[in-house]
C-alpha cells in the first residue's frame, strides 16, 4: 500500500519520531514508517516505500547521521528528487503538460531532532544542505511540528484544511474597521480594569491584522510596548499607518504551522522584552484548528501577573426578537461557509484554556446588544455583521451550496431589515465572548 510520506529515522530517536508520526497520522496523512511497515527487515521493501511515496522526511540526529540504513535511504530519496526535477525541467522545455501533471517534484524535508556535532552537521549537509530544514526545538508540540511539515509539503486535506479567510482584502479591511469599533466598546472596560493592576503593560496582539483594532481597545491606557503578530500583512497599509514609529512592532508568523514561537523569541530579544503582561487574541481562535496547542504554546510568553484576553464569537448565543427569516438565514449562511471558521468557538474557549494548562479562567462578558448603542455604533454593528456588501466569501467557500443560494433572498431583504434594526424595531443581542486567563 503506497503512503504519502516516507519516514527516515534512527531507532534511537523513536521517543520523538513515534509522536511526530502519530501527529501526522492524526492529521490524516499516511506515513511509511519502518516500524509499522516492514519491521526493518527487507531492503527492497524500504526501496519500494521510497518509490511509492510522494514526500520524504529525514529525521536528522547524531545517531541518524551515523546510521548506514538512513544514509542509504537518503541517497535513494535524493536520486528520486533529482530524477523528478530533471524530468520536469525537460517537460517544461518541451511543453509536455502530461509529464508536468503526472510527475510532481519529489519533496525532501530534513527535520533536525537535536543539535548536531560539528562533524555530523557537515556530513548531513552534503546531501541535505540544499533543502529547507525544520527544527524540532522550534515547536512546542509534535502536533504543531506535524502541521508545519504539512505546510512545507503543501499537503491539504479535510483534517488540516485552514479557513480560507484573509484580512488583507480591501473590503474585509473596511468591515474589520466597523467590527473594531464595536469590539472596542465591549473590550475597553475589561482592559481598563485589568490594566489598573498592570502598570504600562507590554502587549502581544496575536492575529493583529493591521493592529488598529487592538490599539483602539487600549485608548487612554499607556502601553509599555506593543508587538502585533499575524500570518499576513498588507505591507503598503502598514507603512502608511506606522512608518517612523518605534513604539510598535509587527512580525509575520503562521500560528497553525507553529512558526510563532521562534518568531516571538526573536522579536522579544531584539526589543528587550522578557514576557508580555497582556496577550490579546481577538476573532482569531475561530480560524484555528488546534486551539489548545496554540494556547499552550503562548503560556511561556505571559508574565505570572499577566492576562491572556480572548474575544471571540458564538453565534448560538446571538438572540434576536422578533425572529425573522432574515436573521435565521444569516446564521445558516455563515454556518455553511468555510471562510469563517468555527462560529461557536466562544463556549469552547474555557475548556480549551483549561486543557492548555491556564488557571483563573473567567468569562468577563458574553454579549453586546443593539439597544445600548448610539447611532454611529449601531451602524458599525450592522455593517460589521449583517451588511452583505462587506462579505468576502465566494461560491467555493460554501460547504453547503443550498445555503449559498440563500444569499440572494438575504440581499433582497437587507434594506428593510436594516431600517427595522436602526429604528429599534428589532432587538439583537450578539454572542461575543470575552474570556481572561492566567498562567
Ligand atoms: C477576523 S481578523 C481579526 C483581526 C483583529 N484581531 C480584530 O479583532 O479585529 C483575524 C486575523 O487573524 C489572522 N490569522 C488567522 N489565522 C492565522 C494564523 N494561522 N496565524 C496567524 N494569524 C492568523 C488573520 O490573518 C487576521 O488578521
């Protein structure tokens, strides 16, 4: 049976490799792992395993570099990699689309399990030096490393499908502006209370987008420093907003691929930050598959007196009176979209935090209602959540096509429902949770 990834390793490293392979298999990726597949007895089976695999991981350690079996596996994998490259190059030159489609590049990924002795490092580099490496020590859990491996290989399947959301689409930037305004209304009093204990807090903003939403939440609260982290930035916009400012810093890292730990350590060293007083995560957890791993990995960056502050959605907590098809379709439409992630993450956060090892987990607030808002805030509330003009999900983002079809009716009813909302003929209590926790 052919498997996606051939795993090359030394038996001495099994304490680590067993867990990583287990995590890969949990993500739905099949691995050719000698322990399971040939009991290490037959060279031709190993060779067959490499031939049939699409990707190759070389787990590199001092003992694997010295293992003759591992060396042979790497020679064979590098041969296959070179053959696939030559065939593709030739096909590209000759315009042979069939070969290009049927002969993918054989990808090799070295993963360093421990620091290598100088001699072993040189040895490993002879064959593996040309490839991109991952380092076990950069990842807080085997699951995060497994996700990073999938990202490197470009493996996508249902278990590791990311939400298709992007914050740098201009329309979404506009909608986020409205959302920021109402999220700040709900969050500001919570932060004011927490920050009376924390003098000039140093803030980490995880999934910061352009950073303006969080900075607005801290209005009037002096900050010691601010670091924003996101997997993507609109560079032009960031330049316009922050050029010449050294009181804020932004770093790029993908949480789902576990890139944030190394990236944060680096920026903290460069800014002289020992730990953060506030780690703020707003409307990000709904896009993350393995929330517990991400939350656990952030613990090391929080001071003992500090707070993790999460703000996120739970659509089932949203109450509307009088009910109407417009509002029930709103829920169905978003439920059916893969662009938006987990719309019921709010209620799960306390358990995620507990499983990640946090204490003092407190629900600070779980609703924002339309009647308590002034005219401009009410308009922002509507545009952030209910105005289809700002929705970016496209047809292919809908898991359920029938739900997608509801959009037309929703759009037709929009103007009338908006007017009723603005005239306080409809009451909406939006399910947005604010939860705090400490280490
Ligand atoms: C809905 S926006 C929220 C932005 C901001 N925190 C706010 O409250 O307005 C979600 C943000 O999370 C970021 N994000 C989503 N998945 C991420 C990941 N795996 N790693 C890093 N950032 C991610 C997106 O790029 C986006 O900027």
